[in-house]
C-alpha cells in the first residue's frame, strides 16, 4: 500500500453535538429519551462518547432533523 493511501479520515455523527443542539432548542434529555424510547442514561452515554445502535441513532437523527429544520446530510459530523 502506498503512503498516500495509508491514512483515511473516518467521519461519524457527532452525537454530543446532536444532543447539545436539541438541548439548546429547548428539548431536555428526558423528553428526547421518551420520544425515541431509550433511557435518559443512554443519552448521557452517547453524549459522553458511546455510539448508539443503528435504529436508536436513526430515531435521534430524525428528531434532530425535525427540530432543527435540517436534512440528515447536514447532521453534525466529526472525525475519529
């Protein structure tokens, strides 16, 4: 493998930013958790760096899109 192909950035959803965006929009964790059917502690874990299961993350992103008036492709992203 050549040197120019040995390094790739991995982009992923920034779950911390998604949850903070919702908080700033007036959506407390308790309300978000109830709507996407996960415990509040699970949201705290995602905010701290855990990755949600696909279906849970999808529900959270759909809520984020609706609340923020954005499209899925506009979700907060990070490298890592």
